[in-house]
C-alpha cells in the first residue's frame, strides 16, 4: 500500500513537471533535427550489444521469448521505423499548403502541424518493449512530452524500459511510471492532451470513458477476432506453414494473429495434417518435444493460462475436437499448438479474442458464404485472405471491413510505415504508423491568411450584385 501511494505521488509530481507551459513550448519549438537527435538516442541504445542482451534476458523472463524472436519482433521494427522517420520528419513538419475556394480570392490557406502537447502512452505486455517505444518515438517526432505507462505484467521488460528512458531523457521530456491498476487509474484522471493506448477492447472502453471526462483525444490500438480465409486454390502445405508461424509467434499473444480459420471444406484435412507437420518440423526438430524448444514462447502468466485453457475446455465440452500433440502444463505456463475442429459460432472461444496458440477451424463451400460469418463478430483488426483467385480476393475485400488486410501473407499489416495501422470500432479507434502517427500526435491547425483584397464588399449596406457574383463563384 505504501508503494502504491508513492507511485501515485509520482504521478502528481511528474505530471506537474511536464505540464509546465515553458516546458511544453520548449518541445514545441524543437526543430526536425533536434527531434531526430532525441530519437537517435534510442537507436544507439538498442544497437548496443550489452543492452540487447539485457532486453533479451528480460523478455525471456517475462515470456520465455528467444533472443532471436526478441530481435525480430521488438528491436528490428523500431530500427525500421527510425530510418523512415529520419528521412521523412522534416517534410512532415512543414506547413502544408492547400487550395482556397474562388469566393475567398486573396486568401492563402495552409495546415500547420503542432504537437498536441502532453501525452500518455499506455503499453501492453505482449510486445512490451516495441509497443512502448514505437508510440514514444512518434510522440517525440511530433514534438510532445510524454509519460509512458508500461504493463506491470511484463515486469522485467518494463524495468528495462524505465532504466533506458531514465538514462536517455530528462523526466520533464519523457518519464516512465510503473505500477498497477491504482497508478493507471490516477494517470487516466489527469487532463492529458492525448492518450495512446494499446491493449484489449475491454480496457480500451475504460480508457475512452476516462478520457471523455477531460475531452482528451485518444488513439486505441485494440484487437479482436481476426479471420484467416483459405480457399480451394492455394498450395495448402505452404499456407499451413504461414498460418502456423503467424499463429504461434509469441505463443499467439499478438493482436494481429489469426484468431480463427475459415477454410474451404475440400482443404480442411490437408490443412490440419500440414499444420501438424510444420509444428513438428520447426518446434520439435530434435525430437525432444515442443515444450523443450528454445523458440517456443510461453503464456505470460497463470491468469491468462487459465483463461485460454478455460476457453478450450468449454469448447471441447460443447463438442469441439481438440487436435494437439502435447498436453497443457500450468506449472510451466505451456500451451502447445492446438487446432479446434467442429467449433460453432456460439462457443465462447468464437466470441472472445483467444490470445494464445489455439486456432479454431470453420469451413465453407462457396466464397460468398464467408462475409456473413465474419459479420457475426465485431470488425477485426486484421484479415488474411489466402487465395490465388483474384475474384475471391476482390470479393472478400468488397464484402468485409477490417483495420488492415494481407493477401497471401500473414503478420505484415503493421510493417509498412507508409500505410495506416489501426482497427475499426471494437478493434481500434485512430490510426498509427509513420506519418499517420505523426498526425495522430499533432494538432492540424488550419491557417488562412489575407494576401490581397478584403471583405469590405460584403459589409452592409448590401449590394445585390456582389452576392449574385459570390453565388456563381461558390459553384466554380
């Protein structure tokens, strides 16, 4: 209790420190070079082999994640983004000239990008470093000061993040505040200028409700039931490998992981066989069992283990068929790769995001059946279309809605910084990635400037001929 009180006092202290008008103005006044210099500190830090080793140890402790997967999913995406921002930031920051209607002849118009000011970044536990640092980089690029609230569930990685930020930034610019629900609640009560939250739809609703009390704008990166559609035209062995890799990355604890499968009936058994073969080849290549693989991540904690196991047990008791090579082990938070056949839409596992290495299978006869199945669930964050037939690809794009879509590939909808990333309604509000994040963290200030002429012609007493001309000009 004493520790929580101290943390809440820290919320008050750091919020007031960062909120000083002179501090906000100092960050607003920074040039593109000065902002790039700030985020380059992060780049140098994570390129240091000693720091990479420390992060890998933290990720192993939190998620049993291998160093290779840590590099691939936590560090490389940050480095890729840094290169993009270095190249683009100066142009993003420039005022953007826009056209002006003929009726406003003599006026020029442009958009000025200025920081929202004081932002709160709430990060999740599943990719605890990447999803803390990428929003922070964008916030700094837009000229904001920031408080980062990492997840207390991934405690080792959160501690690493805090240590890094303390070494790189004065706390009036960037600060990390650790803590659990009381600390998060105290932060959400503050009138931040923007909140960027990554997590579940359930918590996203809490964040949005809290933000509404202060009329704080929000970006909500959420999740949901992301479908993967496999038609009859694919090379099923190849596709099964792609799906297995995407589903099992980070033990299925990925917001854009395929959450259920819609496979053509003629391909279902071949998919099951190829999926199991791929799993054995890649996670049991030495024959000692999947559990012994150094590359197979674990469920984050006992609570989430029990949640996923409960979803599976309920589905099996309701008639689903569990296809798994090994048994669950709560003591090791180990859930093996699982397929669930014979599921129906009324099962809880088809109503909730699984966030684990379990993949339910539904089937269809005709591609026209698929949109109606997807529409029974909230709009997904990601959708995957595996088909060699252009008509099928286009039909599914035209008859569905998703935050992002990949065709004949998985897990890539976050990777191109030129594209927006984000969900739709239940799967997210707002867009991020590259310039889209820069704008999300910015106030787009419209500016109109008189260059010549004036509006005296429409001052009273009125002349009808002037307004007749303006009526015509308004339609040109």
